[in-house]
């Protein structure tokens, strides 16, 4: 079955739900058993990881439907929902780490995941080494006897370096290290982590899966070998997600294939236009042929989402502000993956420890939404005119 078909079918069981096309929203904490024997049976089944549930936190038909669909699309074994993308990142890490362990984490990682490593993980006795996202198989030299996890994010969601995931997971497997990837940019549609040797994949479903900027959600999918440990860690932390948000996420999922195609096309067209402006130092978009990550993107990805970065040549902050503040179609916002276009400034110089950011100019990230490309270019063109006038 092709992904476009799978995304329509996975996790939906209309005939168990009075024929309703979508899984119903179950508001449930308590789930009653028919008898003592039934309760005992359900408890046994849960220990044996059979489908079924006897308490809301372990899953309701609403959350189970979403988990089933995302796991199928990512190509993993099973998935668990979390109340936000960051909760999914931290839940995945905490499930596989103990005091005294060491993590290798990409230097291009999402900022709050870096803060988790430098904060809570450190306080609980886990040390982290940040690695150059371009390290590839060279990561072997950084593995210590207590390295338990390699945490990837490819491309990095601010600076867009593409990692050689199979090279890294190849080393990890040989050395008995678990690999976790933040696959939010690739989406379950455009990057198949388990085909590239990853053990555990994290989605900030808040982005493209929800797709409409109206709910927070995280999902972690594991391969069979890593599933029970992920499930145990997740349950120990008490992680689950609200039924209405889980419903919105599964609803968003159904249209993700068509939305993504448009985000991809608009993003590339916009990035190409921006790259031609004289004030631009470089555009960070792996789907552009000149991008340093293009060859790996072409080899490993099936598409691109609408998120990319822009590095400007050095310019006064006031001129940069004039450009950004006057944009009408791009909201100034930290998230992405919704139907609307966004910009957000970022300063990679402050977010690095293993590598140095080479460019002194201001940077901003664009999320290309579903507006018409001509309107998006015209608005951006007006922005560049303001930048020129103010500089
Ligand atoms: C790559 C990446 N991972 C994780 C997250 C966290 O997701 P959430 O905001 O839902 O906690 C984000 C949010 O921006 C992100 O960009």
C-alpha cells in the first residue's frame, strides 16, 4: 500500500464505531471491566503487550487510533502519544537513560532539547557530548563505554544540516547504542527512520500532523526491540494526551500528504526567490541543489516540508526589524507546520558548542504555508525593499 493510501486507512476502524468514518472522541479515565476475570485478563494482556486497555492513561480508542496510524506511517512497531513535542523528546530520552550514562546529541538539536540535556539530564547524572551534525561515521570516535543513546535531528530545525543517518546508525548498532531521531522536519511521510536503522523516532505532532496550529501533541514510535522499554518509561512518567487533541492530530494526519506537497513546492519556490536577493548570504534548504545537504537529502528523503532558513549579510538590527515587522502574510511565531506562513529570527551562534556558526549576519526561519506563492513572494519582496531602504 502506498503512503497516500495508508494515511487514509491506518488506525481507522469504522465497523467497531457504528460505521463512523473517524474514531470517536472518548473522554475516559476509568475504563470498566465486565468482571473480576475480565479485569485480570486485561491486566495480563497489558503485561504481554496485547492490544486493549483498562485505564485511560494507557490509551483510549482515540489515542490508540492515532498511535496505530503514526506507527504504521513511520514504519515502526508501536507508538505512544505525549502532550507536546518536547514531552516526546524528553520522554524518549528518559526511557533509555540512567544515572551514569552518556548521550551523544547533535549540535543542531532543537534548543529546548539541548536545555534538557544541559539541565535535567545533567542533574540526574547523565552527561552529554554534542557532535557536529556532519560527523557521519566519525561519530564512532566519540562513543564512550557508557554511551547509551545517540540523539539525532535531521535536518536541524533551525540550521538545516542533513545528517548521514545510515552511517551513524550503522556505528550505533555495532556498538550497542540506541538511536533516537527527532523526525519532525522529515515527517513520517518524507523520511522513514526505521528503514535507515533508527530505533526510536520522535514527532512534534504539533507541527504537520496536527497541521492547523490548534493543538499541541507529541508521538514517539519505536521498533519492536525498543518498544517495551519506551512504553515502560512513558508510563512511569505518566504521559498521555487529551482526547480532543488526539482527535485533531488524527484528523490532521488524513490530509497531511496533500498539504505537505504544497508546503514543499511553495517552500522551494520561495527559497529560490530569496536566494537571488543580494542581501542574502545563503539560504538553508536541503532541497535546493546548491545546499551542502542536498546529496544526502536526495539519497534518503522522499520530499521536503515547508521549513527553511535564511542567513542575511550583516545589516543593522533596525533594518532587519523593518523588514520583518512589515510582513503581512507571515506571522512572527516560533512554531511551524500549520497552514499559515511564519517567520522567526534565530541566532545560531548562541546555540552551538561543538561547532562554530560561520556567518555574522542575522538569520530568520520561514515556514511556507499554503497561501499562493505569488502573494508570499510579493510580501517578501516588499520586506526586502524595506530592508534596503533602512540599511
Ligand atoms: C524539531 C522540533 N522538535 C520538537 C519540538 C517541540 O514541539 P512542541 O512545541 O510541540 O513541544 C519543536 C517545536 O518547535 C521542534 O521544532
